C-alpha cells in the first residue's frame, strides 16, 4: 500500500471546506470603505428590466437549472444568465472574475478565501436583517459565512454569503452487497463498521471505496475524530479559536484507523492515485461495499444504484456529521444588488428534495 499523506495536511487540504481559499489572487481595494452592516436596504425585486449573471460549479449549481426559471417566472422583469465551470478552474478564477470590469453579480462561494479581505463581495448583514435570515437558518449554517473585521477570521462578524443548501458527509453503502454478505443493517457504531469491513474483505468484496488523490482520506479520519471527541472542540479548531488543537485523541484514532484499514486491505492499494469523482464512479459500478462521501454526489450514486443505494450518518459514539453550506455571495461590483439579494432570499424556499439514496441535504459542503 502506498503511504497516505499526513493526516493534518490531508484534513486541511480536503475536508475543512470552509477554511480553504480560492487560488487566484484578488485585486485588493483596501482604499474603499467596508460596507455598513447597519445600512438601510430595500427588499424585493425592483421595477424595470434587470439582468443578473450567476456563476457556479456544475455540481453545486445543478439545482439552479430549476430554481432560476422559477424565479424568473415569479419576476418576469428579471433575466438571470447562468454559467458553470469545473470546480478547480472555478476556484482559481473566482477572485479574478470578481475584480474584473465584467464581474458576475452572484457567485458560488466554496470558501471565503480572500474575497472579504480584498473587498470583492458584498457585506450581506443588512439583507440578513431585512429578510430575517438569522431566524430562518440554523446558526451553524450562517456562522461559517460570518467573517470578522480582519477579513479572514471565520465564525463571527458580519454575514457574506447566504446558504442555498447544506451538504453532509456520511456513509454510503450498497444494500445488495450487504444482503449478499449477510449483514443485516447499516453499521450503527464504529465497531459495527469495522466488523462489516472485515466481513466484506472475507467475502471477496472491496470493503471501502476510497479516493485519496485530493486528500479525501480525511473524510473518515475527520468523522472518526469528531464522533469520538464531539463537535465542539473541532469547531473551535476550524474557526481558529485560541487554544484549539488538531492533536486530539479522536483524530489520532481516526488516523490510526485509516492506516490499519489499509494494512488489512480494506481499500485499494491505488487509493492515492484515485480522485473523489473516480471513487464515485467505481462505487456506482459496484466496486465497494461502503463509501464515505458527501450528499453532493447523492444524485449520481442514487441514479446508478437506485434502490440499492443507502446512506447513514457516519457511525460513532458521538455521531457527528461534517458538511458545509452551498452558499452564494454578491459581487461588490454588482449594479443590481437588490435583485441579487432577492434571489438569494428566494433560495430559502427552493431547497432540493431528498432522492431515493436519502441524501443528507439538511435542506442543506464540498465540496463542489
């Protein structure tokens, strides 16, 4: 088995979606004053013809193909142009797009990055107050898009993005394979999962589908860690609070578990050469009894496995889901911020339904 990347680098690189930054440099506009969080704003769609440009990635933006026509039907004076770009290209080009003279109005935020520090996106706190978002959404969904006055510290301060959905990472499983192996139900504890992995190995199956080319071994590591330690300590580490640490008993247990599973042959020795979507493809083609992934891939998995697709929260003594909001911000250069904010508010009532695979869309991170 090829060696896995260090646990800390893997987790930082892949699982903590909210802490990642876009790769492309932003055009700093520090000479401009920050938006007033208490500024008076107008709600609703203004009269007259309005044209908005919205950019996203194919996975996170898929729902827009239904949402945009519904919004336009309700507001026929608004036209929304939608463009999506692959995840990696999107993150690399987002800051450049926001700083350009042809900046889009509404943008998917996979992460805050330097968009706030460089004053590329609008402070949405006035709209959050005007539309009542703070009472409409769970605090946890909004806090990951709150940024302190320094422009980089997450978890507190003003709101810079509005959630459209919430993605959860959990345990997919193939029901047909469980039945074939004589496993009566999805694992309810880590011990149950490890017993099922051993049984799958003995039965000639790939117990766990895993693609770690982009560091996604961090998913099971993080889930084991959080389900052991509980979510509070980890949330402090994600948001960079003083005194927080990654060095916990739970994370050590997660790292040791993924190492032991590799030694026992529970996942492919080529895992480090397979990316996440490659692992999804393998799982949908029957290669793997279990698969740790997010709800963003639920449609693809559900369409392929149909009634054999199962999904449960990752088992543990303190079962804790990891995930992130699919959220959208408004460019500071938008000339139609009022209409753009009205569209973000419209997203509240347009949450995607749960498909057969029981995706954990609460009604929802990462990844895309």
